[in-house]
């Protein structure tokens, strides 16, 4: 299991377009990617678009991203790069 924390910088937060891109990127990996709000109140599997949008993640909020199974090293690096470029 690999984890990293990321603070959302997108001015609108995690809305439909970046959430859709995240779901697509997560589906391409052979690991399960889970996003959890820093306060632990909500969590969702990244491939579930509506669940991710339902978390209501706003600009400036920190999330913990957990990568489990498959090639965790490579997948963690890929999804972290995705977050930096898109969220």
C-alpha cells in the first residue's frame, strides 16, 4: 500500500471535468486508488465518478490518496503526477 497527501489547487475544486479525468486515469491502472478527505469524513474509490464528485472536495482541502495492489510504485507515481497536473 502506498499513500500520499495532496492539497487541491484547482480554483473550482474537484468538479465534473477533473473528476472524470481522474476516474479514467485510475481505471487505466492495475491498482485500486482510494481518495479520503483529510478529516476522514468521506472516502471514495477514484474510478467511481459520482462518488468522487459527491465528496465535495474544495480548493485548499487536503486529501489522502491510497494505492493498493498491482504495481503500487509505478501507479502511485503516475496518479501523483496526475494530481499535480490536473487538480
